[in-house]
DNA sequence: CAGCTCAGCGCG
DNA sequence: AAAGCGCGCTGAGCTG
C-alpha cells in the first residue's frame, strides 16, 4: 500500500499548486450574463403564469403558493390532480418523475417553458453565480480532492471544475465564455483517449480487446453497430452512420461495460436512432440511411418488425458480446467478483485495497476507474515537476479525471506538448509495467486571450 | 437557523 | 445472477 500512499501524497502536493494557480474569470461578463439570465427567467415566468395550465395548477394548490421549481408540486399536479400516467418513476420508485425526459414525453407545450426556466436557472445558479462568489481577484481556485471518492478517483468543488457544460452547445457557450487564460496566454487541454477501456484491458487481458486497442484501423463500436443493425460497411464520415456508431457506443457498449443489460439498452438505442419506443416498427421509422431508406424499413427487411423482436435480437447480441466476442473479459468479471465475495476487499494495480460492502457493478468498475485516474495523476505530478525544472511560465490550472488543463505562455506551447506526450505515453508505461497496452493523448487549444469556449483539437 | 434527504442535472 | 459506474451543487421540503 506504500505505493498508493506515495501517489496520493505527491498528488495532493501537486494539486495544491494547481489550486493556487487557478483560472481567470471574466467577472464583468459573468455578472452581465447572470443578470441577463435573470431578466430572461422573469419574462418566461410571466409568460408561464398567463397560461391556463398554470392557473389550474395554482387553483389546485389552495392556499399553498405555486412554485414552478418544485418537482414535488409538479408531480402532485400532473400525476394526482390531472391523473396523467407517469412516463417513468423517480429513482426511489415512489413517485412519478418530473425530469426532462418525462416532461418531454407528456407533450404538453407549457411544460417546455418549465424546462427552459429550469435549464437557465441551472446555468445561472450553479455556474455563473459560483464563479462570481468563489472568485478572488478575478480568479477561481477550484479544490481538487483525493480523499473523498470511494474509487480513489479525485473530486472537485468550490466551484466544481469537473462538470462545466460542454455537451449542450448553448450551455457550453454561455458558461465557457466566462473562463480565460492569464493575459497574453492561451488555454490547452490534453486528454487520454479511451483510457478506461485501456486500463480495463490491463485487468482482464482479453485478447480480442487488446487487438482492438493495438490496431488503430479496427473499431469496436463500429463493429457492434454493424452487428446490431445488420450493416455490412460503416463509414464514419456519413452522418447517419456516425449516429449509429455513437448511439451504439453510448447506448450499448459502455453501458454493458458498466454492468447494464439489454432491456435498458433497447430504450437508449431506440432514442438514438429515432425508432418508436414500443410497438410495431414501420418503414418510415428511424434514421435515414445512405441508401435513402429508413432504418425501420431496413430492419423490417431483416425480420425485425417490432420493438419486441428488436429486444429479443439485442438479447442475442448481448450473449454473443460476452460469450463469443469478449469471453476472457467476461470470465475476469466473474472471478474478480467471486474473489471479492470471499475476501471482502480487492486490490488495485496502483496500490490501494478497497474493502467494504459493495455491489457487483462497483467491484468490477472501481479498480478500472481508480487506476485510470491514477495514470492521469502520475502524469500530472511529473508534468508539474518538469514545468518547474525548466522554469517555465506555463502552469497547470485544472484536471478533469482523464485530462489536464494548462494556462500556457505561448512560446512554450510546443515544449509543453512534447514534455506531456513523453510523460503520458512513454514514461508512465516504463514506471508501471502492468500497463500492457499503448496509451495515447489528444490535445485541444484556444488562441491567445481566447475563452475556454473556443478550444479546438490540434494534431500532436 | 442548522442539517438532512430527495430530485434534478452538470461532467468523465 | 443481476439488472450502467463515479462525482458536486442547487432548491424544495422537512425536522428539531
């Protein structure tokens, strides 16, 4: 366990410096945008109050004041007063859910206003407000913890640097346009590509998975998309094919790795490919394929004419996935889980013993998630040392599980990239001989004095 | 007012 | 056999 201790000791010293460095915030922008959102939210709330839907909801509450931000009140009105059948239940299973997915499924126009208000409040109160209130002299200093996460991953708070919007374009723009490098500097982010898949392979050593990782021309997600949707060739440059591949990656492959099963995968795949949620699959359903026909027609030709049949099909795919394609990975999962059940703990490659009462999915995922982060942490420590050794003006200002964010003095950009690449892809593999697959990094940069919104991938 | 749980939602 | 993993922040609603 000494190795694990030393990693966290060196790690927290390196991260303390990252915290002191911090990231520059455009406070004028943040405050202006904050107030702009407040005005917008006020207008939308006024608009909502004028609707019949809102008046009836308010009437149903009697003396209680209506609060459209209250899931509790909304749940009561929709599913008790109006007696609508909830599209799904909340996680606790006790109440009808009023999350975005559920409200969209109800197809009530007024609820779009509720969701719009919810989103804008999230951006204003969780991000812009915390940037303003946590900033000191125009810098935020997010905290990076190594002693909270059960997997020995990190976490971040005050403000959380690890959940800044990026998937939703509008949210990404509003929030990331508040974050800047030091004057005359530029932001750089390097990240490990598919590091959890690589680290998982070091644990289970499945030969087929190792082949996928070693052969850059092979593509596990494309192969699965071809198998699930009966396709002979998959060209990622064609948008519909890219959607099928990404839908398969995010709706089947990764959920399966995390311990999900085919029934849940159906709903996810159906959403990605625009197929009906249940019932009969018709010719006009689903993505339009390059041949001009819809996925629905294509599946019908292959004998899949209903969601029920698609579900049975996916059950067979799942069986093939774990018993024919990745049988060694599968037997590792069984052995790892069974060994834990006998011992009450499991050890990671990076020097940690995780003991306690856990469920199967945690026991299988924690060593991978933890060790993958430790690769990043070791690299961050070494890159930090190198920046000091060469007396560079560039600094590390943050870390997001598999990536490092830098505030770069522009003349040093190429050197920082060279140093980082050497440490992350060469030195780490010499230090830890249990890493039996190659690791790769990608890089994104902003131009000088540009906000974090503009980061773009570069070749390295 | 402090402190808790829950629902919802942002990220890897 | 079991039924996606890990985090932090906010507001609502409740208890004491």
